[in-house]
C-alpha cells in the first residue's frame, strides 16, 4: 500500500461546456480541484468580460451543491477580432478574465469560430504582454499536408517560434503539450510553460489504434508515439517547474463519440488525478506528484498556494471498479477516462 498527502491540486486546462452538460460534469472537477482554467470555446465563444462573468456564475451555481464554494473557475476569452482591448484590460484587472486562448481554425471543438493565425493578433498579444496576461495556445497545424502526428511540432516551428521572436515579453502556455518537440521548445524558452494531460501521460498511439480505434481516447492534439509519451512522463515526473497538469477534460456524449466520426475530447475530470498518480507511481516518482499537480501551476499563474490537502492511497487489493460513465439529466452518457487507475487509488479530502 502507498499513501501520500498533497496540497489541493489545480486543473490548468478544463472544458465544462454549458447548460445540461455543465451541470452534469462540473461536480467531477469541483470535488477534487481548487482552481480550474476554463476554456472559452462555447458556441458562441466567450469574447468579452460580461459574458465571462455570466459564465463563471453559471459554473459556480452548478458547482455549489458539490464544493461548498471552494471551487475557483478562472475564465478565459477566445482570441478574436471581437475582443475590445479596454474591456480586456478592465476584465483582467478585476480578476474576471484570466487569460486569452488561441485556437487554429478547425483544430478542435468549436474552433471553426476562430479566424486568423497568431501573426494576425499581434496588437492583442502586445497589449497582453504589457498587462502581464498569459496567452494560452492550442498548438496544432491544420494544414492538410501535415501528418496528424506532426501537427504539434509543425505548428510550433512555423507559428509559435516566430511569435516568441516578435514578442519576447509575452508569457505563453503551450496547452496539452503532446510531443518531445513541444517539451524541448518549452524547456528552451523562459517565457513558455506547458500543461500536460493525464491521457497524454498514460497512453500512446498504440492504445488508441493497435486493437481498433478507441473513440474515447481520440483527442486533439492526438495521443502520440511511445517516444513522445516517455518524454512527457520524464519531464512531468521530474518536477520541472515549467510543466503543470491541465486535464483538458472535454466531455462528449457517446452519440458524438461513436458515430461516423468521433468528436475530439477525453473526459477525465473524475479520475484524472488517479491516472496521473499511477503514472508517477510506475515512474518511481510519486514524491514529485505534488509539484506537478499542486505547485507548478501556482508559480506559473501567480495564484496563492493551496491550504487544503488530499490523501491518495494506492492498494492492489481487489476492489470493485468505479462507474465508467456519467449520465446527464436527459440521458446522454459520457465515458470516464482513468477507471482502471481509480480502482487502485482512493482520494480523501482532509
């Protein structure tokens, strides 16, 4: 048996959706995490402070029955020509807007609403650099000539590196980094940080494809090679302060996952912490878990350190598997990631 206590973790990349789906999934995050960096790719996307404040209130209302007021959603805006810089400055100063998220058009869920590349947003990014606001980047090429497994590396080389050269004062988070190339870029630039997901740490493309496509593991950027996974595990478990956990938990109903094409997203909010703990356990680095899930994000985003604590206990004694899906009020099913790890680990709030 293994037992470890850690400060309350944060989730630095989270999709909560809205309406019925929000109400169904928010409890899985609120019962475990303190801060959550909530993504803006709703339909329509969040592009102003008024809408950000209203969305945060909907999240808090939905979470109230679970967390008792401890859950702290941080709301991001969708990089768009609709962003007004005065509104952005006021929203950031008031704590109503935490960051801006850039999506390449067509890269992932609802990103068809995006327009323009990184270079087209120079004035926005310059203003963000001046106010000390971080840019969050979905780093994935949508060039149809680029192999799906090379899309992160190509986007970083073609678009992120030139942006860093143009804007050396801009702090940037590479979201859900999935390749060794992404890790190396972050480690080579002080202005960069990165989130890493539980599913990119725990799985490689063999898990996704070798025995038939697993729709519930399909996400963007795609789960990549064993070599890439090993590099992600190495840097996460080493405790490098530039890397923190962002689950990128992204719920889709099975009707969207098991149709003619699978919607991109892995729902890991309920068991993501256990999945990451299992990776650290097998790497022999369980003592570094708190750095990755509780401390590094605090340094990157400048929030106050956590005061609460969790106890994680691992036992290989035979236990019944936890639920493998949740059901929304109207009957939609959403499949959980990390069920096997959750059967080994228990998490207690202290």
